[in-house]
C-alpha cells in the first residue's frame, strides 16, 4: 500500500471542507490492512477510516494521522434457506450500487435504502435507516479486521448492539475494527417494504397495489430527489441531526403546547419525534440561512454548505439550530453527522 503525505481531502468529504491528512492510504485488501497496522505502530499516530465521505464533518485543520480510504470490493450470493439468499459485499462497495445489485437478483430487503450515500462498510456502523427500514433487520454478519491484533473477527447481528443510528462499532474501544465485508440475508421474490407513509401514498395515488422491489426503488429515488439536494449543486452530509427519542411523559407534556406534534412509538415504548416537523412548523427554520450555511429549503434536517463554509461555520450554525429547538421545546438535539475534530483512535502499542 502506498502511503501519501499531506493529502487533500476536500473532494473526499461531501461537505466539501478544505482539509488534508498528514498520511493517506487506500485499502483494497487484507494485506493493505496489515501494512497499515505496522505503519501505525511505527509512527504512533491516530487513524481514521474513510468510506464515501458522507455523514462526516472534518476539521478545518490537517488531520495529523493516517486516513485509510476503504476500497475493498467484492460481491457474492449463497442460498442459506428456503427463499433466503445471503449477499456478501465488500465494505468499499458503493452502497446504492449494492442495492441495485440485490434488486437485479430479485432480492427484497434493501429497496427502501436506495439512494443513501456512502459505502457498504458504513451501513452496520451507523445502522442506516430510511423510509421505514433499518439495516439491522437484514444484516446477518459483519466481518472485521482488528488493526491492533491483526486478526479477523466475525460478528453476528445479535452481537452488534444495533440501535437508532448506533452499533457496537461506535464504541471507542472498537474503533480498532475495520469492517471488511458485510452479509445481508434477503428474500427471493419477497414483498417490498411499503410501511412508510410517503412510499405508501406514492403507490396509492398511482393505483398500484403490488409494486415490485424495482418499482419501490424508483419511488424512493424520486421521493429523495424532491427532498435532498443534488451533490453537484449543494454540498451537504445528508441528515445532520437525529430524530429525538423522548420519554412518554416528556412527550405528553409537549403535546399540551403542540397538540399536532407527530410521533412514532419505539420498541421500548418511547416516542420518536420527526425533527423536520419541529424545525419547520415549530421553529420556523426551514430554509434558514446564516452566512454560507443553511437548512435545506426542502428538508430542514439537512445542513447545506452554499460554498466556502468552514467546518467551524457549520458547527456554529448547528449550535444555533440546536439552541432554537431547545428553547422552543426542551428537546436536546443530537448530531447524526460524525464530528472529526479531536480524533484519538489509536491502536494499543503495548
């Protein structure tokens, strides 16, 4: 693996932040990971694993460590049960192309996650979700490489501690694991997921009762296109904030002030509130802009860089939004975007 120095990262993060890495290398296989592990031991520096560059906010400064760009490819299929096919995907595969691959093989389970940016390797880490689906429901196994001990490890879904935009891989002690491959159990000729309101409405208005998975994919892409900025026109990192999950008592108090406030009951009987509604209808911030940063006028969960904004500009703007939400509702807003400011992901050198 070739290690480059002082490598620019502006085109490798979807926010378009001007930044660089002290060291940079592309990982295509396990041998590259072994080389990277030895390099980290020799230099005694932190590292960061980079996929598609979405869902990240880099620092304005140079990252004084090693950025490992994941480009591990590979696709395979195996029958694991009646009507169930296990799809194995290299972690550097483009996610949306992986969804297309599944649909071309008449496999259901990924269609509502069409259009999500990034690579396959990020899907279990983030437990990505959209339009009524979460990736945890179809992941069977996650293959990783331990950069500390230079050994493979297979995680079954039950060991991944999946939660809302959360997994065991986000724990600081597990940052040493580089996801190399992800396995998904998908249904042959299965029924697509039509639970989400926008998706159901899309087909009802067109009088389509039994859409194919391919048709659902096209519907999702169309719905997303109306809500999400085109990367070539506006820089963003997708949904910047998480939808807040609050206790029932807290939500009941909110209803006294905002009786039309929508919600979804979670598995543990809490209430998930659509933050886009809060930003739009309660805070009146949809389309709000300050300098070169703003909330997208079609989807206020998305922060956009209108050009030239720094990471610090974005961070300050996010704080303004969070303060506004808290002052109106008492809700503490959390970022979905990962902040890459003070990384300390180092392997144990003992």
